[in-house]
């Protein structure tokens, strides 16, 4: 968008297997050069602190003349935007395509409120570090929608962690900012058939027993990425038996 400040640090998400093509494009057509050759670890707090993030690896490029960096993130999926819905909370479930801005939870994000996307009762130190980063920017993060809207319909409200969402549903904000293709009114969502559900630590009603639930994202190509309780319970059983 021409009237906005130019960003200094961008994350560019690319499909599985596409890194080499992007690397070649940057080398031949821009001033960006590879800064960090070693892949950034999956548990880097800038992404999600677990192996179910959908991120394969990250490479950082620097344009030294303009002092600007780009993090090229190769995802584990053919639909790179699907990875967004495995992020740590709803406040960062946003992305920009060549012609559109997409925000999955616009009402709460603009109100600086968000839901955590985890079933773990104890957050890891790296995840807590990530939460603190956004809390320092004025955001509030909650375990369930009960703390944001006590009267919401659990499993039906688009702002409830128990609700199945779709990237093209009416609650997703899709703002098209260019008319580069005459006569094409559509916002490019990359994969308009993405569906997801958040992982949650508990059901929404505080008087009920704690009931953590798994989360997932499902792409239009049939790929599935899960933040599953099965792994969590197996860890607990192994620890008890050990």
C-alpha cells in the first residue's frame, strides 16, 4: 500500500519445496542476500514453540543498503497460509497476499484481545516470552472466550475456540487493496477452502471440569496439521510409567 510506511522486517511464507525458487528470485532480482544460512529452530519464540507449527525452516535475508530484512519461512504444507492458523494466538492469525489483507479474528484483534491456541495447561518458557511480547504492546490473551464474552454461544460464536472456522466465512475480514486485475473483485486468499479449529486448554464454562481439546488446520488440498492431545497424553503416560 503506497501511503503506508515500508516495513523493516517481513515474514514471507512459501509452500513446501518452494524455498530454492524464492532464494533464486531474491538473488537475481533484489538487493537481499542470505544473512543466516542455518535454519532457525522450530522453537524460536517468534514462531510457535512446538513441532506442530507447520514451519519447516526459516532463512533470513538482509538488504544492507536499505537495512531491511526478510524472513523466508518454508512451511510443511502446500498451502503456506494454513500455517497462520497454527500460530500461538488469534491476534497473529493475519496475513497479506498480493492483493488483500486477511484477518481471521478482526473484532477481537482490533480490540487488542485474543485467544491462546494451545491445549497445554502449562505454557512453555518460550511461549510465555512470546505472549509477553504482545502483552507489552497492549494486547490481552485469554484461555477461553468466556473471558472475552461471557454470553457467547460456545461452539457457534466465531470468536470461540471451540468453533470450526473457514477462511472464507463471513467472520473473516478480507480487505482487497488493489485492482491490478481489471474486473476481478475477489480477494486472493491463496487457499479459500482452509478450515481450522483452535486448540484450547479448557471448555468455556468455568464451572465445568477442565477439558482440553485438540486443534487443527485442514487445507483445500486435503493436508491436515494437528495440535493433538494424543501426543500430550502419551507424554504423561510415559512419565508416569518411567
